[in-house]
C-alpha cells in the first residue's frame, strides 16, 4: 500500500494506491484559530499535531508501506514560507516515526506527469486527475457562477478541495516508475 500526499497546512490532500490503482482519497483540514489568547505558533503546533495524527491514523488503518509526496516550494510571504517548512518537517517526522520510506517530487514534475506540461493550472490538474481515476464532474449554475464538483475515489469534492486530491494523484503519477510505487503501490 502506498500513500501519495500533497502536504499543506490548511488542506493536506492524500490518496492511497495499491497494485497501480488509486482507491481512496481524503483531505485533512486545519483552520487557524480566531482566539486572541493564543500565539500563532501555539495554534500552528496544534494544527501540525492534527495533520500528523490524522495521517498516522490512515497509515495504520491501511498498513501503508511507503509515501510519495510533493515537496512544497515557493511562498507569497514569510508566514507562508514558515508553514511550508513546517509541512516538510512534519512529513519527515511522520515518516521517521512510522518507519516509512518517502520520495519527494517537485511541483513542476507533478504537473508534467499528470497533465503533460509544467504550467498546468488547478483546473487542468483536477480534470486530468478525474480522468486518471475514472471519476466524474458535475456542473451547476448558481448566482455566483458555475459550481464544479468532482467525483474522485467514491466521494464528491468541491473544486476548492478537489485540487488537493488532484495534486496527490499527480504525485502518484509522477512517482509511477519509482521503486516505492513498484514495491508498494
């Protein structure tokens, strides 16, 4: 069993694959606190703990044997850079604790593997991921415009969440010729 992850601090997307088939997906959602009594660092630690615990629960439940992950790069602010670094450290700590091997993939490689080009946008990634897993898309007109939902691995995901699942699928596709996928996924 192999887990592919799109690590992030607010929405960590993951998928599980076995014998070349992605069969399960999920997102771990954490939100910053609105409480004024705690520092951002304290809240960030709580969020990191939730991500780690939830990923570890999936790893244990499905007996995951290896992880492939996108390595976050670039950020828009010092705070975002800190959270990206924390996400990488969290993944390293998780894999060390669970005694799992991990392979890393750059964002451009993930986009190229799934969409055939490094400049793919979020919608391109989602639609390519849906095609890869044999999912579905439905559109609905609302007062705010067109709402798109995507059926991936047995669940409907709204556009804003489907992008994290799509990135995890892209990581898996980028890793298909790696030893971890050949051994475990």
